[in-house]
C-alpha cells in the first residue's frame, strides 16, 4: 500500500540532518518514506502505513509551524505513541512545552510518564507509584519548578521521611541543615538538574524553595505551594495523613513512593498503602503506576528490577506452597 502526505513549502528540515529523522521514521514504523513533488510518499502494509501517515502528518504540521525535533526527542515520542496509539504527537509536544523549565526540556519517555505529566497538570493531588528510576520524583520536581517560574505558585516544598534516622534528628551531630541534608539529597539533585546552583540557593534563602523532613510539616497550612512528598512508603499512616491535610488553597501536591521498598520496621504498616486503600474512590485525585518499562536510568537498572521481581514472585510462590502443606499432625 502507498499513501502521500502533502507538505507545505519550507519544511526541508522535516527529515533532519543527512536524513537522520527520515531513517528513524522508517525504522520505527517499518515503512519506506521518500520526498516527492506532491509531498512525503509512504509505502508499507495497511496498519503500519496508517499509523505512519498520522504521525508524519502531525510531524510535518509542527515542523511547518517552526517546531524543531532532535532525533533523540523524536525517538522518545515515537516510542510512547507505539506503546499507546491513543496518544498523539500533539499531546506529547504540548505537555513537553508546558514542562520545559530552567536548563532542561522535560519530555515523557514512556506512556506512563505521559499519563503522569498529564495528571500533574490536571489534578491537585497525584500519587506516583513505582520502582526507582521511573521519573516519578524527577518529573514532579520539574513540574513544581515550572509552576514556580510561571508564578502559578509562590513556593516549592519538598519533603520526605528521614526514616533512616528514625526522625530523631536532634541526636545527630551538626547544624539542622547538616543533619537533614543527607536524607534529602535526591531532591536537591533534581532541583540542581533544572536550575543553576546559585539560583537554587537564592530561592531557598528567600523561602521560595523549602526542603525539609516530614516531621517539619506538622501544624502548617501550605497555601500557594507546590508540595512533593517523596518516599512516601516510609511514612506511617499518621504521618501521611498529617502531610495530606497540610494542603491549602491554590496548592498542588504530589506523593511518590515504591511499596516494594519500605524501610519501616516490619511491625509498622506503610502509610502509603493505607492512603491508597482509603483514597482510591475519592474524585479529583490522580493515581499513576509505573513499572520496569518506565525506567530511564542505565539499561541494566530495568533488568535488575525485573530480576528482583521474578525472585520475589518465586519466593512468594514457595511461601504459599509451604503454608498450604498439611502439617505432620494433619498427615497423621
């Protein structure tokens, strides 16, 4: 089958330097593309041709409107759309444009990341759940920075439980900042990846960015704020309820966590699981769950997570078998 996508004049950049975007489109959609007098010709079987034509049409319209795409950006958009054809290139570009902040252009690299970014924009309270490396904290910080720079909120508040210290920070040596910094370093890392160090320092000195343990949230009402509760699986039910009820007027809140990585004592239930059970049917709350396919760190990280998941499933199966075995008394 063949089809042609008409092109406006002045879109010679459509195929990229040395036609690298052309080759990427052909490899991704398994079709053949060529530029003719009437536009872009596409050859391939029916299903692939249809998907490629829709994408190329949107792509050409955006290039004609002045939007440029790097091969890396184009590849990540194609990967998202191939996993979920209901998502359009226009939607991906819109959420990317909204979340281009400071030093970074933030774009979704998976279907769940796109759903997460859409939920962050749509809902005032969002739960992002899943393994390390899926972008749940990083994207939340990016959206918080965007909201602050766009003056949609007055401050950013980043918090997480210092469970490794048992929240007993008074017993640790050093100033308050020196005590809490090691437990909050991942949040600082995300901030510094989007804003230069001096700007982060100035914003913190002015109270526009606050990074603090969960214990410091008690008794406050957080208006005009973008609040991120990270590592929420390490909160007790009392702590997470306390943080959730701090949200004030014109504020957004994001709760991130991984229920498989709780550091709480075995006798203490996870406040994150408790909150999910209680709030599952509450309207206006977004829930997005990530999996190993969403990991955007080193490729080995995805394989490591999958290996541990397999081992955990084997261990659970063996435990169930042992529990279901008849006892010696039962056999007798």
